[in-house]
């Protein structure tokens, strides 16, 4: 007899319990997978050179400090402008007389002593002051405006320097990565050659000495590959530091040095008319410094000129003894104050001479900086020209070396040359690949330095 299954009772409770357990287990597995994905499965961020520069300009503390310096100068200028407005202050005073002053008077041959004053005195009032003619104050306003301009130029200089550092670090990373790729390919070719030599040795076609040389060459290549891999990691760390990123943040820096080849080959060298140092930040800061010294000279002159100020006050004072009523006295006045220096011109003349010498020193300093900058610009142009000429030749040499290696490999397989010939062909190919990458790197770094020197903002 077939027993009918009952879905209620004990069997039903067991089914419900199993269902709850499976549900909780599913939720736990789901939460674990979500947590694992958040912690270990983060998607890497792809960053190219332009994005790297944007991140650096927005996240680097250097730029935030430069912006705050500009804000500080702007607030200081507003503080000086406030000095041109009327200055109103409230003042109050209370005195309690402990011992009154005694006055002696001769009255018909007799001395009379009189105590002067009240036990309590107070005063409450408002004071007003306003500069009308104040040459140093006006000159200081112009000087503070120059300080703002100088702070803005310093911030621009920090931006140019940061952009140049990011470019240099990015190009260094690309060079390290491509060099690592070249050495890996070279190691793979050496492994293939070593396997070929091993097979030939096992067949008795080559000597043991030739096999040992192949094994040693393969072992010697491993440290170079390891060193290149470390260089890539260090380049990535330096880039992350410049961009204000955490070291463990998953980032993939895109690009290859070969991507810049066509741009380099099609680039035109700037003419002498295009090479202008007018936007160089160092020279602009020195020019602003000279202007500030000249303005300071005007302030020195202005300190020896007459100054006119308006002053006014309204006071309400009272006096009285203990137990008595206070007697109140209002008091007010308006006055013009004129101050004319007389003897200060002697010291002022020496200050003016010191200012002239400081201006001459800064002018000579600017001349020296400009000469050094022109030498640097010419050096960058020479490096760019040499790199442009080398890239095309290096690429052709690299293609020839690749073809020569393939021929040497085929010849070795059929026994027409030795392993030494094959190894020399492989070393030549690796060398030409590295030289090709180095030429592109030299052009890019020289171009970045030239842009920073000329004050070109990308």
C-alpha cells in the first residue's frame, strides 16, 4: 500500500526549517560575495597623461597652498583699504579718588588749603579719525596689489612645475614599461634559443660548451628583467605620489612611447621668433620684484611728505561726591591735524640710495637668469632636434635588426651559423629596441622642459 505524503505536521515543519536555512545561507553567500568584490574586486581606474595632469592639479597640496597664498594677499589688501575709511571707537573711563589733591592759596596774608576734585568721575565718548592726505597709505595699496599679482604668478609657477614633473614622471613610467616589455621579449627569445640549443645538444649536433654558454646567457638575462620590473613599480609609485593617490589604489596608466612617434616625426622645430621668454615665470616674478622695489621707493619718499588727518570726539563726563548728585558735562570737538616732517629727509636720502642699490642688484640678477634660461632653451632645442633625427633612423635600424635576427635564427636551425651569431643578433635587436624607446623619451622630456621654461600652459 502506498503511503500518502503529508505536507503538514512534522514533515512540513522540517521542510520549512530547511527552507529558512537555505534562505539564510543564500543571503550570507551573497553578502560575502559583495564584500569580496568591494575589497578585492575593485575595478582599476584607467588614467592617461591628460587625466593625470588634471588629477595632480586638483589633488596636490602644492596647488592648494598656492591658492591660499593668493587669498591671503587679497585679504591683506582689503585690510589696507579698510584703513581709508573713518575709524570710530568708543571709550569710557571711571575714576575713584582716594585722596584729593590739596591746593594752597595766600588770602590776605593767611594761607588757605583747598581740596580739589570729586570722589567719583566718569566719562563716556566716541572718537573719530580719518586720514585725508596720506601718501604712504596710498602707496601701500599699490604695493599690496603687486603682492597679489606676485602671489598669482608664484601659483602659476607652481602649476607649470607640477605639470612638468607629472609629464617627466609619466614619460619615465612609459620608458620603464616599454623597456620591461623589450627585455621580456628578449628573455622569451633567449628561452626559445636555449631550447633550440638544448634540443640540438641532445641530438649531438652542438657541443656542451655551446649549451653552457646558452644557459649562462639565459641566466644573466633574468636580473635585467627583474630590475626592469622594479623600475616599473617605482615609476608607478612616484606617479601616484605626484597625483596624491594612495599606494594601494588600483590604477592603470595607459599609453606607450610608440604612440608618440608620429607626433614627434611630424613636429616642427620652433623658430627663433617663436622662442620668447616673456611668459617665463621666473623672469615675470623678478620683474614684479623690481616693480615692488620701485613702489617701495615711492613709499619712502611719501613718508617724508606732509600728512593731513581729520579727528573728532564727543564725550560725556560727570563728577560727584558720595551721597551727592553727579554734575554732567558734555564735550565735543572737530580738528584737522597736519604733520610736516622736517629733519627726516636726511635719513630718507640714505634709504633711497639703499633702494636704488637693491633695484640694481635685482636687475643684474634678472639679466643673469635670462642668460641661463636662453642657454637652457638652446640645449632643449638641440636635444629635440637630435631626438627627431634619431627616431627615424632608430626605427629603421630596429626593423633591420629584427630581420637579421630572424635570418640568424633560421640559419642556426639548419646549422649554417653558430649560437654566438644568433646571440649577437638577439643582443643587437634588444639594443636597437631600447635605443628607439630612449630617443622618443629624450624628445618628450626635452619638449616638456622647453614648455615649462617658456611658460606654455597646456
